[in-house]
C-alpha cells in the first residue's frame, strides 16, 4: 500500500507553532490635506548602505527566530500593500518611548512602514487632575467639554511632536498628519465633544507613505463645520483599518495581551471557533470582553488574512516575525470539518482537484482517483476548512502500519495566511497522539516539518518524521524498516 507523498506549499505564513523537535524562538480616498508638523527629509542611503542596513536588520530578525521565519514574514509583509496599523496608547509614549522608536526604526529599515495612531489618555487624566478637573467617564467614554478638549488638543500636539522628534534623532523620517478623521457628535448631550468617525481621509497617509515618511496621527477628528472632536484612539485605529484593510492591526499595551481566568496570557483566539465560548465565560468581562468583541467587529470587515495583535512594545518584532509571537493574536479562522467516509465529502470533485496537486510529474487526475478508491476501503479521517484552503488526510493504524499516517497535506496560500494549517495540525494531534509522515528532502519548507516532529530519519532523498513515540517504540519499528526498504517512493 502506498502512502502518497506530502508536498510542502510554496508559502508558510503567520502560523503559531508549538515547540516539538528543535529549539526555536517561536509561534502572518477622499479629499483632505496633510499638515506636516515634521518637515524632516527622509533619510537617503546609498545602495551599498541600504544593503548593509538590511543585512544588519536581517541578522537581528534571525536572532529572534529561525532564518525560515524571518524570510517568510519579511516576504509576506513586503508584499502587502498596507502592512500595519499601529495603535500606540498614551502610557506607551510615556513609559516606553525608546522601545517604540527602536522598533519603528527596525521596521522602516526593512522598508516596512506602519501607520501610527496614538492617544494620550493617562497624560490627559494627569493634566486635568493637576488643573483641578476630575476626569469624567460615562459608559467608559470620556465626557469632553471645552476645557477638556483644549487641554487634550495641546497635549496631543506635544506628544505627537515628541514622538516625531525622537524618531528624527534615530534617522526615521516621519510626518505628523491632521485632517484624517472626520466625525459627527457621538451624543452631544451625553458625552459632549466626543466624535463618531464618519469618514477617513487616506490621501495624506498614502502621500506620506509614497514619499517614504512614516505617518503619525492623533485620534482627534474634525466635524464638517471644522470643530475638533475627541475620539478614542482604539476606535480611531479600528476605523482607519476598516478603510485601508491592513494585513495587521497592532495595539501596543503595557499588559502585553489578553488574559484568561487563571491569569494566563491568551496566545491565540480563533473567532469563528471560539467567540461564543469565550463570551460565555465568567472571567471574560470588562476590558477583555470589549476588546474581543471590538476585534471581531473589525475583522468581520477585513480580509481573512488580516489579524489583530495585542502586545507589549518590546515584543513588536517577535510578534511580527516569529511563529509563536509574543502577545495575543486574534484572527477569524474557520470551522474545521472532519470526514471519515468518501461519501461524506460534500464536493468530491473539489477534493480530487486538491489531491491532484500532490502528484507533480505524474498523471495527477488518475493518481487522485486511485487515492480516493484507496480511501473507500481503508479507514481514514480527512480534516478541512470551509473554504477548502487546507486539506489533510490521516490513515488509521493497521496491521502493517501500526501508527496513524499523515498521507496528504494540501494548503493554498490563503490557507497559510489565515493560519488554517496550524489549526488543522492541532486538530490532528488531539485525535492522534502518535503520527508519522514522509517529505521529500528537497522540500523548501523542511524546517517546518522538523518543528512538528519528535524525531526523523533521512534516507535516499526522503525524510521520515514522527511524533508521539521514540526510536525504540514497537509501533515505529515496522514503519522504519519499510522506509529503509522502499523510502518515499513506495506505491499504494
């Protein structure tokens, strides 16, 4: 019997990964004008200097993750038209300005320019208290009168300039933008001069990016009659993201993520599968509940490849360029289905089409049909998502195959970008405590398979991987002997 070859996809991207086999650091316009408060000219390097800078940064990338990780994420982000919306809280500007600016230097050195939106909440509270004005909140929203807005406007300008000047000192050309957010009154009687964003003018942002400047803006908005209105920075960043549809929406927070009822940081939230469950948990309340709900509302408007990350500023590089990340990653994900009979596939022709991708240089259609016939008489479980961007077939243990076998793994580019591969692999591990699979030695993503395995053997251009057992395991013995005798080309 044949175990079909497993072909690694051309792109492995944005997947949280568990440490299994090898040590690793890890876990994807309308009218308006810019009002530049910084007129610094973008730093211009010679081609040689650019190459040196990029190499230095690439080395830094490799220091926080594997070479494969750094290359794949750099390729992914570089190909994104809008890389990232970065929301910076006021506390970050006060306590972590140096870390923030170093991270922005790092990104811009790679020609990755995020769009920065910042707030000044803690600073505003302090200034109001010093002025004898007690900050007022209603339903978590700051009540803003004329005096509060006047203080906020001055404070936003000062903090914005401080960030721009710090970046200029590091050689990062940035541009302060205004007039980006247009708004109406959220509820003038209840909250005063608080705005509800009605339009995002992206022209100043795109002009800034095109000129090589890092765009920085506050969350203040303007009404149609020219009145300034206060907008929560989280809300402003989300409204901006809805319009430009970035690959990443990153919220920098001192806590560095969301936490469950036991105080453990939540590494990943797959909304399609986990949202209802999380909303039913007694510990999911207040800020945690609000952030999960707001993230779902935002991601429902963005491509499935987009995600929200909540991280500490010191972990920005690790979050973006390693599989494990560092904070809390929130993504839509997809429901995973399991099928144990060929007749249960809703679209068998689609399944055959996907399987045929495994057989390069062969009669792909005939081989796919042959594999389907094989599945009709042999126990298996197939795992796939709603959009069929990921399909895995696991053969059950048998007399001559004492361990479960990952017989086919087919992932499209969108499947990797939406992290579906990782979700399906985790689903397989829950059902199969021990598993083996084979991969051609020349597979460009061989490192990924090593990371998923407890051990491996290499012979005649093929690699046998396994987890859930050791070399002396009785179940592995026959498989190893068969691998030595027939290698990767054995036919079923």
